[in-house]
């Protein structure tokens, strides 16, 4: 699926991808701080980056906070799923 940067006006896909990927380290550090497993953190990073490229925030200026919110939500979903698996 090609990136859809509808919310970012006329920015090229290459520029939008570069802007998103520039924050990958930030997202990775956040996910690792929330999850015990590096593998789970990497899954969260990949899912966050994919969402940013396919369904970006409306404004590029809000990208960092949007990425943090998405990464936190995905991390919490992962923790909840682990809790459900443990209780079974």
C-alpha cells in the first residue's frame, strides 16, 4: 500500500516518509520504556510507522505527539493482550 499523506498537503511521499522515519528512534525509545520485550517494542515501532505512513495525522507539525500517542496506545494494547494470555 502506498503512503497516503492526505493530511500533509502537497508534500511528496518521499518527504513524508523521511519525516516519519526521522522519529523512529524516539518511537523506539518510548516503546522500549513501556514494554519489557525488545521484540514487542520493535513490533510497536513497525506498527506505529506503518500507521503514520498510511493514515498520517492531519498536520505534520503534530507528528511527534501523534506518534507518541499511537506508540503508547499500541504498547498498552500489547500489555493487555499479554495479561489476557497469562490469565488463560
